[in-house]
């Protein structure tokens, strides 16, 4: 890992302070982050011009519609087999004789777009497949608006070796909040980072009470509308564990100075406690357009990016300590984050497989973290530091996925016995 003292995400530094309209590449354009980023860009054409879009390929009609609305130069899909369908969808969207955007297809298409000519790359891809585009954007010298936390989790040393100070602007609501609060002081004045968690749909339940929860229960998040994988990660609090690792990597704050507190209303997105005893909180009603606007526009703010509070109405804001017995994910994440090397990649990959098994009805809810912990324990890889390679990460993920599948299948059989 780099010895450079500056954190990757530093609000006092801007990698490229270019003024005027910014050319933006959006990766994962048909997902939740991507669609909201497009909404923001369409509402602020004087600030942003989207030049290229990428998506997995499952929603080609929407991708074609986005391409026409934004008049992008290039469209990419990860699945080569949907390229003909995408071309047909584009032809249906565009008028007769209008030139179509260039089409890229294949597993490397998003990384190719990430290295294309632009000011900022918004990586809104879900999962560790976002690592290659993250590295490509950094190598190309682009400002990286990072919503794909997994690429930083699984490839932390690789990302830190490439990123210049200030080159990454975080888009997660929690890390965008920390980023803004950190602007109020110097790094030496920071005592701790406080990452807030909604607590998900199962806040207040004991481990025993969690044993019988259903997929429908887990997907009923009380404050945020997200995809199924992220929603289940919020229910297990794996998402919060990943965010603790991410905060450590982004801001160079030791794990023992990063705290998680449960805040059911999701108004305060995170806080920074300074050495004088002051705590600065960043707060808005739950809306990802605000963090996206920070990622795309910093150091300028985008007017009316998200809604504001109505202070003429009474509201209650609550904070509770984290129940580490019912929700062990954060503690396990701290453990793998401290191990470093391929351990975070194993944690993330095993969790993705277990969440898939849970969503398919093959694994009980509490068995998700039990299985992930067992895979991490069996892996037992010490930190590899700067020797870590992309090949190491991919091999560790492949092993973890296979092992998690085996353990999940066994756990499912035992649950039915």
C-alpha cells in the first residue's frame, strides 16, 4: 500500500479544478445511481454533458432511450450477446438518417469507456466487476466519482497505488457526508469518523428473532429504495461493514477511530468528530441525488440537486448503539480490513454468493453471515501489501465464491433436516 500520507478522498484537494461544463462518462447507467445521475445531468445541462454510457445489458431499451436523450458518443454493454438488440433499440429511438452512437460490447467495454476522453467517470456499477473500470479511470487521469464501493474494498492497495490525492470523490451517501464534513478541519484535527446506519428492516431484533425472516422481509427497507443485493446487505449490515473499510481506505483513518451508530431516520448521513469535541454532521432527507451531485460537481455545489428539510415541521432524530451480536457483519469487516490483501475480496465475494442463495430461498438469513465468516476463517490469507495483483484478487474471489456455494448448499440441507 502506498506510503503517501494524503487520503484518496480529500475535500481540500481537487484533482482537476476545471471550470465550466464537464464531460461525464456514466458506468452502470441503467441502475439506481446511473438513472439518478442522468436525471441530474438533464436538469443541469449547463454543468454536465454526458458523453458515454455503459450498462450490463439487461435493459437495452432503457439504455437506448438514455443514449438518445443525452446524445452520447458511445454506448457500451458488458454482454456481447445483446449488442444486436442494443443496435435495434438505438435504431428505434433515433430518427431515420440520424447517426447512431458507437457501440462497444464485452467484459472490457466499461473499462475502455472509463479511460476515454472526459473530465469525470461516475462508476455506478454494482459488484467487484467495477474494479477494472476504476483502475482504468485512474490510470487515464480522470476524476473518479466512486459509487462502486466494491472496487475499493477488493482492490484497496491497487487503487491506492494509482490514485492521486483528491482524484477520487466518493458518491456513497455516508462517504459523501464524511467528505463534506472533513472540509471543516484538517486531518490532524479529526478524532473519529462516525458512520450512520439505518439499521435496516430488522433494527431491534435479536439474533434468534432473525432466524425466521423471509426474503420479502429483508427487501422491505424502511428508508431507501435500492437494488435487492444492496438492500439485503443493508439488512445484514454487511453494507455498513464495507463502508467502514472504504472509509479507512479513503481517509486514512485507523479502524479503531471509525464508529458505526444506528440512525433509523437516515437524515444524518455520517459525522466527523474533531479533537476539540465538536461533531459535524451532514444531513439531508434520504436522496442519492445529493451525493451524486457532490461526486460530479465538487468543489462547486449543484443547485437544488436534492430536497431540503422543511424546518417548519417537527421531526425526531434518533441514534442507537450497534447490536454487534445480532449483526456481526461490521466486526467481521473490520477484521478482514485489518488483514488486508485478499481478505476483503474473499469477504465480499462470499457475501455476494450467500446473498444470492438467500434471495433464491436456498439459505436462511442468519446463515448468510455464518457462512461468510466460515469462508473468511478458512481462507486465512495474511496481508499481501503492495504485492497484491489483480490476478490475486480474481483468484481469491473465484475460490471464495466456490467455497461459499459449497457451504451454503450444506447449510441449506442442514436447515431442512
